[in-house]
C-alpha cells in the first residue's frame, strides 16, 4: 500500500506465479495530466493497482503488465459527481489476469439541490456555473422561484 504523498514503487518483488495488487491513495493522471497528478506507469511484478483517492470512477488503464483502476467513491459527495454511479467492486484473478467487476448500487439520481447552478431561460450544460441565486431557486432572476434539479439543467422550465 502507498498512502497519499508516498512514492509509488517501480518494482514489487513477488514469487513466480504470485498475483500482486497494490492499493494506492494518490492524485493520478487517469484521464490525462493535470497539476500535481502522478503519471500512471508499469510496475514490474504488479498486475493491478487500485487507487482510492479520487471520487469519480475512471476507465481502467493498462500500462504494460500493470492495469490501473480508480473505482471512485461508494457515494456521490458533491454536485461535480452527478454522473458518478455509486458502486462496489468485485476483484478477482481469472484466466485473463486480475479483473474488476463493477456492481452498481441503488441510489437516488436527483439528490443535489441545483439552486444557483443554471438559469431557467437559457440552456446550460451540466456542471456549468450560472449566476448567483437567492434561496428561492432560479439563477437568472426571472422570479419563477423554482428550485433547479439535474433534469432542469438541459431543459427550460419557465
């Protein structure tokens, strides 16, 4: 295991035929580089890395003989995780190597208060910030007073 801030090894010693899974807790460049993110790399002797720091599930990435997984959080913590599917994972060694199977959990899709994140007169993409809004709801000041939920982000409601 490598905790946040610890160096991720280049090699892990393992006996012949032994399967090695490394658990990490880092900002990693799963979907491209960004400031402070560590690059993914092959780790000699390690077949799978499971990362637990980043909240959203990302596609698995094979780098040489090492496959990197970022399963994401078991719940959605903030509005930037609207499309994240809360899940548990089954990890196992199969004939094709170490594999992960996502098992989606039941959850309420529209759980975030979207007040102030989009206006009812314009169409904004999910996650786009709107103008500031009062507690009554609508971000564009039209006075409709309707709270906005995820479904409202891409449709007009006035």
